[in-house]
C-alpha cells in the first residue's frame, strides 16, 4: 500500500461513524445528512460555537452552528457549558440550523436552563456557547481526539463557564436556600462574626476560609430549627447532582476562571457560592463523622427524612469538598498522578476519559495524546499512562497506587502487574499536592523515591501465557531480602509479600509482566 493510499485509508477510518460503545452519543445520522461539518484547522486552533436563539414559542431550543473560528479571535467572547451528559438513549430534539438534532436529555435541560438564565439578565447580546456534543463533529475520530486535548484551552479562554447542576425541571429549593443563606450572612452575620473573632481588616470580609467558618458556626446553631433543617435536606440534591461525578467536570471546574452555577431557575456565581459550599460540606461531614457530639444524632434524624443514606451524603460532601480544595491547590502544572488520584472516583461513559480528561491540567512532558481509535483499548491506555509517568518522573513512586488489596487482579484483566488501574477508586484522604503518600496504603513513598528509576520497557511473551505478548518493566535493584514474607505486615506492607527484588537482575516475572 503506497503512502497516499494509506493516508486515504486512515482518513476514511477516522471519519467512520463510531458505535455508541465508543462515544456514547445519541444517534444523529439524519441530522448529519442535513448539517455538514467543515473540517477544523488544527494548526489554527479552530473551534465551533453555538448561537442560542431567543425562545420563539416553538417548543424547541433553536440554535445556529456558526462557522469555525480561531480560538484567539473569540477569546473571552463566548461562554462554555458544563453539564452531566447522562444516558445517550435518553434524548430530546433541538433545532440546529433548522434541522432536528438528538441531544442528551440532560443537555436539552441544560440548554433550556441556560436560555432562561440568559433572558433573565439585563444585557441583550447574543448567547454564544461552546457545547461539546454539538461543537465537536462526533463521528470524526481525529477531530474528537484533537478537541479533547484542546479542551483546557477552550474552557480557559471562555468569558465564563455555565455549570448546570440540575438534570430535570425542579423548584431548586436547595439552591434557593444557599442563595438566601449567602445574602442573609452578608446582611446580618458578617459583622457579628468579624467582631467575635476580632478580625478588623477589610480584606478578611472577603476571605473564603473566614466566611466558611462563619457558615459552619451558623449551621451548628440552626440545626435544631425545623424549617432550616428542611432546607438543608433540600440542599442534599445539589450535593448529589450527577455533575460532580462526571470525569470531564474535573478539568472544566478547575480550569475555569469564572463560573456560574445553575439549578433550575436559580443561579449563583462560584465566587459567592464557594465559602458557603465549603461551610455546608464541612458541617455535614462534621455532623456525620463525629458521633460524640450531640448534633450527630440530630443530623442522623435529619438524613433519615431525606431520600439519601448517611453514606451517600458523606460521599457526596467529601467529593464536593475535595474538588473545591483541588481547584484551590492546582498551580497550572500539576503532576499527573495527583490529578488521576483525585479523578479516580469520577464516572465516564468511555472509561478512557478518566485519564484523558485530566491531561490538559498536567505537565505536557508526559507526552500522552488522547486517542479514541477502536484499537486503542482501555488496557493500552492504562499501560501507556503508567509507562509515561515512570519515564517522565524517572521514578517508581507511581507503583504505590497499584491495587494491593487484589494483587492478581491485573493479570485477570490482562494488565501487566506494574500498570496502575486508574479505574479503581482510590481513597484521597490525606493526599495533598506534591505529596505522593496515601494514608490508606501505608507506603512510605520516600523509600523508593530517592534514586532515579533508570527504567526501560520491552515487549515479550507472557511467562504464563506464551501465546500472548505483554509489556515488561525492567529495572535494576539491590537485594534487600530473598524472602519479603518475614518482614511483611498486614497493615504496612500488605500486597508486597509476593514481590521479591533480586540483586543485579530485573524484578521477578510476577512483578514485571
């Protein structure tokens, strides 16, 4: 096959419509036959924007897909939409350039919510949105992969990100309570708390930590008031929004400079929301996790009146609190392991997105490029991710994230034992930026971090399955003990007892392959 034929074949494959198992987007063959997507110029960093038209009373969300444009030419002149996609089989139709387009039902709700929000504001300028499902040609694998790697820049250059937390029509009482709480605090409690804590500097009034402390104090005092407790219960719906679970949300949330959160007909800016969200999450976790305090019993009865279990509320509050703190700690060039750990509890219709969704936040030196081709399956992505982390950091510290509770699980799913499975949830308790120690593992990372890894990788036959080719991690080590069992312990070295390092040789085959 000559080069021209090969290129033509590759281009044809890139434009073949993928199955729902690849992209999990609604079926849209009729729409694509009527609305043509011109190829984007990747060199010029082009994007497409969606113009949302005013409500005409037709019953549809009507919009125009505008011609492609250089990102640099529309910087801070468009809004980005962040939402939870949901089930691709649950769809609604909107009109794009006059043609019916099937979109996620959650996206339809988000567009309705955004249109209401926009029309309720005094300004009358056009509503220009970047929306992933429509602004990316979903049947072009090459474009999808490029735009995914470009996502950070798209959200970073938006004037504002609109976050739709609700997924269906709702009164939004929980969000309404938060908005009222913020206003009540400013009007009645701020000066009181300033006086009580003897803080006199003007800047302290705007400090999120100070305000969240005031909210915690207020919640403690008000938990026995029935009306107040009812509203707190309603706010559980905000904490339990599926938006917080979505893999791509992690990057969109962290990278966006300005955000407005929408829940039904209610909206509040992130800058106003964050101290109260922190305070509510902290007070919620405090009330759940401290059984010796009296309010624990009160809060337990409060949760029993909701539709959620205590465990569900605790997990949700933990997740929201963790995301806020991660955004606060992120410094534009974070290590990939840190991001993957914090994103391990997320969900994605395409599991590869749990890795691809954080690449834009990590140092570019890892060299991992999103690839949605069918041949690049999840195992290949997991192997390549661990390999690139080891090569980039010249360190084996990433191996502490192996699932030591099931040391043979990797082999069962076809992964080398050294490849970290980021699909497994990792406890982020005690994990801080720049600190690779997870309290839940018991491993002392500095013990394997002092020297360079000098690692290499090779393809060879699997020792237990000669017909299968596997990737081996090759490193040199110094013999510490030929029998790790005698110094292993259940708590600190759990999962290591099968791994023996041989002097001047590579790891044993169990460890390597």
